[in-house]
C-alpha cells in the first residue's frame, strides 16, 4: 500500500545516511523504524496488562488458532 507522508526536511539527510550505512534503502529504514515502534508499543501494552488480562488474551489467541472446520459430537465432548 502506498501512502504519501510529509517528512521533516531535516530528517531526510539523516535517513539517507542511515540507509547508506546499512546498505539499505530509505524506504526500508523507515519501514523498519515503524515496525520497531509498533512492536515497542505492543510490549508496553502487554506490560501494563494484569495477569487475568494476559490469560484472557492468551485464551483468545488460542481460540483463534483452533480449527473450526471439524466438529465434535456431544457424546465425544462429554465423554469421561
């Protein structure tokens, strides 16, 4: 997806220098910076969650991974 953004003119030479030092492109440097920022914010959010909220989130993630195609009949579900 292409997005047009305004970048401060003072940052452009710095981005170009970083790209040259990393043997990368300015676009890649900016993508990496945005990815890092998002990951940091997600970590901050995870650190502020209570234990119960973390457990709920873990359960939600497990439920999203569950296969919803196969069905289990009632007898098998309640069999001991």
